[in-house]
C-alpha cells in the first residue's frame, strides 16, 4: 500500500508518519524515499489511485515536506563550509522534495476532495513556503556559482521544485476563491515579480497561470489590485507574449484582462511601443477565436469574447493619430505610425463582424474620420492609371488605402445613413479613383469595387453619381504600348481598342 511504501523510507523507531498532525518528526532516509516517490508518481497517474488519498496521508506528506525544507535550510545556511557528504545529501534531499511536490500535484488532478484536503491540512501554506524558500536558495546559489562551483548544481534542482509547486498551486486555484485569496495575499506583488524575472521559462509560464486563475473573475480583489498597483506585473505579462518567450499562459492572462474590460488600462500601462504592438497582436489573435453567441444572447454584447468598448477605444486612438496614417501612406517614414496602422487593420476586421460588434459598425464619427483620411491621402498622392512600378511602396500606401476602403465597405453594408455620409464627404469619387488594375496590388481595386457595390445598394442618390460620369480622356500605359494595344475615343465617348505593332525593344 501507499502507506507501507512511504514508511519504508522512514526510521521505524519514530512510529512512522501515519499518526496525524501531532506525530513526532521522523528521521528520513531521503535517498530511499526518493526512489519510493518515483514509483508513487507512476501510481498516481491512474485516476482510481488518486482517490485513495485521505487526510492523514496529507498530514504525513506535509510533515515530510517541512522536514525536507528544514534539512536543506540547515545545510545551505553556509555554503562555503559544506563537506562533500553534505553536498550529496542536499542534492538527494532537493530531488526527493521535487518528487514529493510532484506527488502532491498529481494527487489533486480531477479530484476536488483532494484539493480540499490539501487546503484543510495546511499543505497550501507549506507549498507556498517551499516556493519562496527554494527561490531564495536558487538565487543564492546562482549568485555564488563562481566562488563555490558545486553551488551551480543546486540552481536547476531548485527550479524543479518551484515548477512542481507552482503547478500544484495553479491546480488548487482553479475555481476556488478562498485559495486564490490566500495565494494572492502571499505572493502579490513581490514574489510574483521575482518569479516573472526567473531564468526559467516554465516557471514564468506557471506564474502566469496562477495570475490568470486569480484574476479571471470580473470585480475580484486580485483583478482590482493588479489594475491599480500591478503595473510592472502587467507589463511583464504582456512582454512574455512576444518572442523569444511566447508563453501560452501569458497570452491567456492578457486575453483575460482584455475580456474583463481592462484593455484601456493595459494599453496605458504598456507605454513602450513594442509592448503596445504585442498587446494589439494578442487582441488580433483573440479575434480569430470563435465568438460565443450563447453568451452574447444571455449577457449582451459587452460579454462577448472581446468587449466592444475595446474597439470604441481603438477608434478614438485612430482618430487622434490619423495624421500618422496619412504620412505613412504618402511615402513618409514614421516608425510610431505603425501602431496606428495596426489599429486600423484590427478595426477593418472588426467592422466585418456585424453580428457581434454593432456599436462599432454603426459608429458614424469613426466612418467620417476614415473617409476624410482616405480623401486626404488621395489628394496628396492620387492613384494614377499610368503609375510607374515601385513609385509607391505597396506596404506603405496601397495596404493602408486597402484597409481604409475595407472599413468603408463593411460600415456601409445595408446601412443607408452611412452610404449617404460617404457621398456627402466625397468618398464615392475617391473610391472610384482606386478602381485601377494593378498587378502589384490586386486587392486594392477588388475592395474598391466591393465598396462601390455596398455604396450603390438601394441608394438612388449614389447610383446617380455613377450614371452621370463622363469620360475625360484616354490614357495608354507603357505596358499597353509594349503589348501593341492602344485605346482611342470614338463618337459617343465609347472607347475603341486597337491593336498596333508592338514597340520594338531597343
């Protein structure tokens, strides 16, 4: 049985450890116990095995963990005076501690009773003590690695204990407000900040998972604390979403803050353009996930995957920095403008999600801003039919124009008032000027044509603009001349295509 297996590693003269919380502290052969724990780890992989843990067992495992921490603490108090035997003993003890914490971690998987018992027996406090203690030991050993070479071997061992302890803590936090409060009170903000600066990616990932579970409830105290005094933690969480880390739980943490209507606060905390860009990328990825229609119908639009207030905020940021887009689209270099362009791309996607974000698709001031920006760009740098290749960089001008026209297309779909607004602002003629065939930028004329269709649909005033168009002149591009094609004007303003001799190459 499990009791006999663990007791085999404990000196019998103390009566074993299965005597409850008041039992005497046992003398432990950590080397033997470590091998036993390795076998038990395999045993706890079976769901039926995890159900056999009881309160007395957890009290005993708590005693073992406290004894291990005490043994290591006494040995590493003065690293420079450790004998070789002490070095080996500490190594074995830390390994056994890691396996012990893993055993505790495995025992609570999908077993709510065991989760409750670990909290009741005080194991949670002991686990948090272990996290803090081994973080200090690992930091101390890493700092002294040049003076005491063998200290370097302790750092990765300490990290193994911290990993398992954080995993266990995260499991206990899931859906348990009492545990979340206890963990938050113990680790926020200093320990969280220290662990997020760990040299180990997995440690940082598990910390983010704990932060996620503690702040997953709208209006919770941990969430309010994080938004009011956790600026550095939020910034580090956003930073861990970008390369080279790209941590899954960091992204889930940031997504959770976005869905809890905290995007504006996180945006202002980021400050640095790199972090802001990363935040926008996380938002963009979240948009690609399926929206929850059932939740939307039950709680309203604000409770859908991403609150619409996020995009109303971005629309205001775009309007404020509209000149960045104009300058980039007309050939100027403006690094800070890339954030505004990314915001435009996100809004262009969002305005196409009519069933989820009606408040942004019906936002007339935002539409006016987009049309005016497109008009200004076209006025400064108009599209020409005979435009030489490479004169305007596709990524700086055509891509921006395409996104602007995409927004107009989406916001005018079956919206008569928006169709009229675009006409009154002169946007119909501007979009007509973008219906130019361009092999380098094929999507620009395609979106322009779709935009015209949306503007003309059931709108006689806009249709009249097309009917009254008159041809002014014929333009033959260099490419057409090289192919031997020439367009001429005939009676009635009808064009005539003539095939002439191609220009001979010089």
